C-alpha cells in the first residue's frame, strides 16, 4: 500500500492532516512534547529546536541551564505579530513557519538549516557561499577540514 504515513503513529494519513517541520501527522497525533495533548486548531505552537510546545507548556519556567523561550511575539522574519498561529523558535528568535527562510534563496526551511552570523541558510547555499571544497575530489567538505600545506581535504 502506498501513501503518506503519520510521523506520530506510523499509520497512513487520509483526510485532515497537520504538516509541521516537514513531517505529516494526524491532527490527534501532533501533540505537545511536554503535556502530550494535541494542539487545538489555531493555537500557537513553539518549536525550541528540539520540542514542539503548546502555549501553556511554552510559558512554563525552563529547567536550569536551558534558555527561556522568547517572550516577544514578533516574527524575526517579517516583524509582524505572531497571533493564534504556529510559531517556530530558532536562532533564539520566534518566526512564522513561512518566514523562516534561507537568507540566500528565500526557500522556506522546514527542518535542517545552518546558521551564519545569526541568519539561517539551507545547506546548499551555505556550502556555495561559505563552504570549503576538497582539493582532490572538488566536493564540499562537511565536518572537520584537514589542511596540509595549502591543500584542504
């Protein structure tokens, strides 16, 4: 059988779905990481880089050592208020889901990104703009770069 599977329960999804951070869920399977309750339609969802939090859990004090969620409700991308909608917390700022874009190509980022000077980039543009190519195979190097003389590999 073919189709899209829910990231929460792994069953096939039909009808109403929720798509968040590039993943698809049944509405009842997209739940707050802390309280495990489904997100009510139209409520703000805060993604802190690891967890999706409902409005109530996002307002709870964080454990020592973790950063408190930003209290401002302005989008770092467009500057407008984030009202009754889903929000993403990335680079210590809040964003509308559609405003968290690669600085170079403006593609909406829905998962992995690389930051440079406080701005998000997709991996492709980051490599083109700031990446280091291997002297032998001419591919971009990900991870650590070993320099020997004036060559990189």
